[in-house]
C-alpha cells in the first residue's frame, strides 16, 4: 500500500510553512486528482486541505515498491533442479536464472508465474543455507 509522506519547513517571518510530499511504496507514480470536490495526492489518497495549493507533480518524490529477492547462494544460480509432477508421471525443470528469479517448465508457471515446484525448490535451497 502506498503512503504519502509530508514534511514541513518553516522559517521565521513566513506566513505558512513550505510543504514537501513523497509517495513511498506502490507501483504507480504520483499524481493529483479531484473526487467529489476534494483534492487528493494519489496513490495513497492523501487529502489536501481546501486552502492548500495543489503541489507540482515534479516536486513529489517517488520511492516505488521493490520486492525482496530471496537470499540464494551464488553457486545455486544457473543450476537446473528436476521436480516430479503431482501425479508422478512427468518431471519439470526449475532453474534460478542470473537475476535470482525462479523459472519452471510446467504449464502452471506459464499462466501464473508461480507453481508448487518453485516453492519446493525454494524450500530445499533455504534448508541448505
């Protein structure tokens, strides 16, 4: 879930503090929108006050979500692991490519980009580490 972070800077003599915004998390870059007469910074649904001016999009910092990669030993990369199917009649190959992503030759991986064969190999590799 994306969060909107707000920081205020105030100097003596200013009538209003200067606000800076940042969007942390999420996959969509920040933007502003109006819904039912209210203004928001998206993603995160941060509601702007009525007397507050709409910030410039370029001034909103964006820190996108980055998924954690599994901690796989380096010698396990580019190695092929053979896993039998649930019926036991087929054998699928699970490999870890150079970027650390798991790939399987089963049809389920082709549709969902996840499968039980990958979960099995991950469990085996983490047990060895």
